């Protein structure tokens, strides 16, 4: 089992992601090693893919966009997000079975 998310003592959850920008549609594509793979329709130009990623994750978890922040990987396919206001169960359900 891949551990692509972690729960901190303060309730914050970190996600390790592998991003494929410029895809035909935005979707969760399964696991990629120790990361959750997400395809983004947005191009990797001027932060558009990062903005689309934050919006997609927030909407998928039914959270405000302010609850999701990019902690590392601003210009990389490997990204770490921090999320507040949700449960580990909701996050774990993001990955396809």
C-alpha cells in the first residue's frame, strides 16, 4: 500500500502528488509510486497548473480553496499539498480502489 498522504498531530493533512499538466481532462489517475497521480487540463505556464490543482483538490474534497495550499513543488511535477478542514477518510477515498 502506498502512503501518499499523512496526518499531522495538529490535524493538517499533507498529500504527495505527481502531476501531469496539459492532459485532455483533469482527473485523478491512480497511484504513481509513493504519490497520487493527477492529470490536469491546465498548461504548466504562469502558475496555471498549480492554480488548477488547488481548485480541483478543494472541489473534490468539498472544501474552500483557502483550505488547500501548495507547500512544495511550485515548478515540479512532484508536489506536496497541505489541507485543513477534512478527514483522513475523505482524503484516502481520493485514490481509486
